[in-house]
C-alpha cells in the first residue's frame, strides 16, 4: 500500500449512522412521560415531551417528528383539540392516541388518529404498533368525513391486566 492509497483511505466517507426516529410523547402525567421516554429510548428512539395540547402544537409545528403519542385528557388544551389541528395540518404524521378514557374507538377513527391504545398500556403492543407505523411510508390520513379509517389500529381494553379470551397477564404502565 502506497502513501497515496493510505491518504485516499483516510478521506473516504464512512457510512453515516442512521438517524433515530423522533417521537413526541404528549401526556399530562410526568410519570407516564418519564416511563414511556425510558422505554422508547431503550428501543433506540429519540423522544421529546409535551404536557398539554398547546405545547404539543408548538412542538409538532416547529420541529420534525416521525410519530406522535397523544393522550386525550390534558390541561389547557386537551388532546381532542390538538388531534384535530395536527391531523389537518400534518396529515402524514402517524398519531397514536393513548388514553384511559374507555369507549373512544368510534370517535377516534373519525378524528384523525391512526391508532388507539387504552391505558393501562400493553408495552409490547405499543412498541410493535410504533415500529409498524415507522416502517410504513407516510400516508395522508383519509377523509375524516368518510366515517372509517383505513389501516386504523385498536389496542383492546385490558382490564385487571388480562387480555380478553386468555388468562395471560402482561405488564403495563399504570398497572
């Protein structure tokens, strides 16, 4: 190897590390934000946090995110208002609603979200849902007046830590 070969080798660009996907976690509970943040960082995601709907809008419209985890019940501006505004202004941003409010499926399917997961969260299902959305190419949300969303995903409500139809108990946040 000549000196010229070594110089060329030293100056060849190395493969750039893949950028981490950015997820905005919007929940009024500091414990939920902290727990989800730790979980998602361990899964190699970059995370940011918002405690109320106004903060969600500020971050979502001024920074780039690959996915939004959105709680519905937040102070100052609730998740419903934030969902409506973000879904109309950023139609390709995947939005996963996370809520303790039961029976929201029909409302969420027409409100602009891509998925609904009820608290207590099934963490493996949450991670799988996030992974699935981040691997799919961005797709604009369908017309919200149509009544049904294509590709909408629903994480069934789990009561007492069990999945319906099984005796399996899984760990989750808020259990």
